[in-house]
């Protein structure tokens, strides 16, 4: 009987009771199971042995049962390190900010307090292209380059985007490297001419932020009703007449506003099937932890009200399917050592949220790397958390400790209890269960 006691239940099984039914989610494998009474009893009294039953096979194949010797926490940590510090990555992920200026003055702009005067010159743009090509040359394993154009409002600097893009595209085409570019924009200047320019430099996705219908939009962005109608026209035209996928980011904490603008875009503007819609938390960076937690709880309640409405009205359709994200081995792409954000003066940051923040500069494109704490903060790995709450948290493989930038800068976005509930509710909804 040497196989006795060889197995254990995974520490990453999250059990949720919904009426008489139990659901079990393994946050590492991503599997979600509905447990009938027999299944519940099997889990409750699991002996640790492979008894040859179907229950054992199902639970083991889906990661709910693991080898007894397996240290699941350190497996997550090691996979994180491999992804973070891989010296020969296959993907290079860059964010480029051609200028910090913007045509709006949003009340919750993430750039508050940052230096907004930076504008990339054509000379620096040439050097940026050179820097990117050199990174590719020095890392021959890279198969795919992804660039996100960011701001300020990047479409104020479309000539700079073109200048950099054409040089990089020439290099990647010659060297058989896949290329993908996205842009985050407020959409005000995404007119037909600009759309064509973006298509020509292979921008394949535009994330456009709206806050609500015209009155809400104007109030929150310091915009005019004309701005609003121009943005909507631009979104409609781009979604219908280009191959650029349009993602709408509704930045607001009010479900009614989010529902109203979602319906307006999908029904009245007839964009169903042509855009993706996401309802994003509007953050105020001046929050104290208590206020941040309360605001998050309010947003969370609104988010699910919006999501339930969307599913009832449109089904789990293409517009919202990407809300159900898959697990990643790092909290995001930017914490990988090769990934950087390039600012308008050629300065480097680790996260786009630090654009224009002098104390968070980690070097520049001309070969100076400061190896300072601003960079080091982003490489804190999960095993730094062995004494913290994350060590024992059954949500860790999915959460990966939350955003590194928020942790690095000490900003409190939400509390863990609320975050866990959100992750679980989303997983259940993905499986068709309303919790
Ligand atoms: S559109 Fe973006 S960059 Fe411009 S003010 Fe609003 S949040 Fe800031
Ligand atoms: S940040 Fe919170 S929710 Fe995420 S793994 Fe750590 S303890 Fe769990
Ligand atoms: S804000 Fe956080 S999760 Fe987003 S890119 Fe920056 S470090 Fe990554």
C-alpha cells in the first residue's frame, strides 16, 4: 500500500456554497467544479490515497488534488521568477509616451502631480526607434514585439507615433518578428485621417475611455457636448470601417451611468459585436486607505450590477467575454525585467502610471540605467510575502499579489477581502453561476 497518503487537497481550492450546491475553484489550474453531495463528501473525507475512483481522477486532473510533496506556494513563486527574470524572453512589451499633453482635464486624471510638459522631439523619436531596434538585436530570442502608445493624449503626437513606428516596422519585417501595437486614447482626435495613419502603422487595438453620456462625460472630463458627439462619431466610424478593435473603457463608479452609455453604444449606435466594453474603477489618488476601501466596495457593487445587466441583456457575448481573464504568471507584463515605459524625454519608467514622475525614473534610452530603488521595487517577488497575508491566501495564483505599482508607491486601491469576493464572483459568473 505504498501509494497511501501520497496526495493532498490543493491549498488553492476555493469552496463556495451557493444554496445547497458547493462550487470549487482551483485558482492555479483555473478549473471550476460543481460538487454534488457525493463529491462534497469525497473532498471532505479525502484520505490522501489514489483509490482509483472517477472522483479522484477528476479532482487530480483538474488540480484540486496534488502530490503531497508539492509546495504549491513556491511553484507559483518560481514560475513568477522565471517569467520576470527570463534572460531570453520571447516577447518584448513596451509602452511609449510621445507627449504628456492632453486636450482634457479629467477630474480623476492619473497624471495629477506629474510633470506634464514633456513632448518628444523628432530627434528623440529617432533615438527611441533606435533603442527599440537595439533591444531586439540584443535579444535574438524575441519573436514578438508589443508596443502600447500612451499619454497624455497620444493622438496629439501622431506624427511622432508614425516616425517611430515606420522605423521599427522596417526592422521587425526584415527580421521576421511579429509586431502588435495598441493605443490608449480619449478618442477625440481619432478622425478618419488619423485612423488611416494608425492602420498604416499596424495599430490593431484602440482603448477609448468614456465616462458616461454627454452630461457626465463633459463634467468629468472638462469637455464640451461637441467633444462628446465627436468621440462617439469617431468610435462608430472606427468600429465599422477599420480593422482596429475598439475597446471602450467606462471609467466611473456609478452603475447607472455605465449601463446608460453601454446601451447607447451597443443599441442606439448599433455597435453590438463591434466593440468591447469594460467598466473600470475611477480612482482618486488622494484617497486614504479607508476611503479607498469604501470607494472600492461601492465600485465593486456597481460593477456587478452593470455586469449582471450586460449578461441579461446581451449574454456572455463578445462585448464582455474578455472580462473573464486567465491567470498570468506575473501580475502584469511590465514587471518583467525587459519591459519598460519610454517617456517623451527618453526617460525610462517601469509602469505607465509613473510617467512624468521624476523620482520613478529608472534610466534613459541612451544606455544609462540607474539600478535604483524605483526599479527594484517592481521586482519584488511573491516569496517576499512569506510573512504576509499573500503567503496563505488561496487566491494567490490568480491575484499574484495585486498591482506592483500600487504596492511600490504605497497606494491603497482596495482591501483584500473585497478583492477576493470580486475574483470569486467573476469566476462563478464565467461558469454561469450568479453568486
Ligand atoms: S484624457 Fe487621460 S490623460 Fe487626458 S486628462 Fe483625462 S485621464 Fe488625463
Ligand atoms: S493581495 Fe490580497 S487577495 Fe491578493 S494574494 Fe495577496 S492576500 Fe490574497
Ligand atoms: S498599474 Fe500595476 S498592473 Fe498596471 S501596468 Fe503598472 S504595475 Fe502593472
